[in-house]
C-alpha cells in the first residue's frame, strides 16, 4: 500500500491495518498524548492517543525532522 493510499483511509481502517499488519516499536509521552510508533511496510507511523478523551486523535507518518524524534532516539535506534 502506498503512503497516499494509507493517508486516504478512514481512521478506523488505519487503526485496523496497523494493529493487524504493523509492528509496535515503542511508545512515548508527548504533551497530552501517548504516541505509539509502529513499523508498517518499512515506514514508521505514529498513533496519537489522547488519554483524557480516551480516543485516537491522529495517525500520521513519522516526520524525522520533528522535535519528537529526540524522545524516540533516547530509547531506540531507528532504521531507514
């Protein structure tokens, strides 16, 4: 599945695909969210879970330029 196809999926289908075909890598805390990082078809995908609202707010591909990277790199070494 291409990035564009994944992006166009509704949230519930992204969730199902990640949980059935993705590999959980690590979880971090980021402000009000717990962010789970998954590996799916050689792409890293972030799942933003809002504890206060008990829901997933967003699912997006990992932006390696974002300041969140330091939280991941403190725990693991990411491959390409």
